[in-house]
C-alpha cells in the first residue's frame, strides 16, 4: 500500500496538487512503472480544481485517471479502508492522547495491515457496480466508469 499522508489543514486544490506531485507520482512510478496504474477520485472541490486537473492531464501517460460522474453515489473503497484504520486505532490501549500519538497510531496501524488487505475492497468493485447499474439515472456515465475499471462493456436493461 502507499504511504499514509498527514494533512494538517483543509485540503485545497494547491494542497492536493502537492500530494499528487510529492507522493502519488513517485508511488505510482515505483508500483506501476508500466503506466497501467489507475487513480480514482470523486468530485470533491480539490480533486476537480484546475491545478489538479491540469497536473493529472500532464501525467496521463504515467497512470490512468478517472473522475466519478457528477452526482454519483459514493463508491470509493477508501471509505472502507478508513473505517478499518479507525477501528484498528480504537483497539489501542491506552488510546492516543495527542495529535502526534494519534498520527503514530494511524501510521503503525496502516503498516500492520496485511499485504492483501486491499484485495477484499478491490474485489468488491464489480458487485458495487452491479448494484449501481441497477439504479435508474446516469446510466451512460456509470457504464463509462465500469468500462474504465473492468475493460468490458455492460448491458443495462431499461
């Protein structure tokens, strides 16, 4: 898994750009040197900022990037990963008392996740998409998301 990045303030487009250029790019170049890595992000304001969008376009040969269609349901597996991380920290006794203690606990818990930890959320994506595809509305955009991640077409009955 990649590094756990501490953000000590509100995420802005410029701060997100810094994360992309300082952390994501080097991680992706090591783990996906073939350029086949994928980055998934929702439509949060920092993700959709001009500076972040421009940077991602400039680095499109390094990895694939996809924005969720507007007004799509939450499908990002990061929510599950965050919950697992918080659950691991809640088990620590005594609990972290300072922000530095909390960051240390988060990083330790992050590093202790087994190598296959992400496998379950990743493998859940086809099921998540199948559920999403059964919903009415935004079907064309959802089909594009499915094709991006799974490389195959999908038929959606009316």
